[in-house]
């Protein structure tokens, strides 16, 4: 019983209010391995493009590995052996929600509703407060939307190496 209580307390956390508001019409990016596919109604963790490009521009010679670590997708310091892609979507705020644990679904945080409980739980990749869970520093802002909602407005697929190189 005590173990269960300690485990619950270790995952409960106070989320700050430092999440930026999202513009009504914005673009977001989804980073994944080449060959990974999303199903139509699958919720994707995406990051606002401007926020990610700003972070990359502030880094000294960023790499794909740096990008993956910032998004909570990789812990190792070495560069990944496989190739990754960046999918850039045009989206609007009506299709996005914030993955925040402990908030009522639909509650507004930074101009976006909180996601339903399923996709917002804390994982290795996300902290449960609307950010990625990197090994060091503050994580990237995360929002969620389905592939169907995001792809309806259009998208572009880039190699991750090109996305990182063009950010500087």
C-alpha cells in the first residue's frame, strides 16, 4: 500500500503556466523514424514549428540527435544510426489539444483545450505538463492532434537532417 502511494506521489506534479499560446493558424511538426506511419485517427505528439526552429537556432551546430533528445525521443548522446523524417503540417487551433495530466479534459490552457485522459498521461517522452521530457534542459512544447485532422490542411515531409540544417 505504501509503495502504491509513493508511486502515485512521484508521478503527480504541479504543472507551471509557462506554456505559450498557440496562434489560430500555425504549423506543427511531427518527428519520426523513416518508415513509421500514422493511422488516420492516431493522436500524434506534435510541436509548433516556430518554437522548434527557435530552439534549433539557439544551439551551436545542432544535429538530428540534439533534435531527438530535445523532443524526448532519444536519450543517448550519440547520433542515431537510422534516418528520421520531419512532417510539417498546416493546422489550426481547433484541431489541437494539450497533453496535460490532472486537468479536466476540455479545460483551456494557453488557448487550447486539455486532451482526453488517454493521450495525456506521463510517459518517457512527455512530462504530463504539455512538454517533452528531455534528458537536460526544458523540453519542447507538445500538443496533440489526429493524423486525419492535421493532414486535411496539407503537409510536407522533410529529412530530419535538412530540417535541422535549414534552422541555422
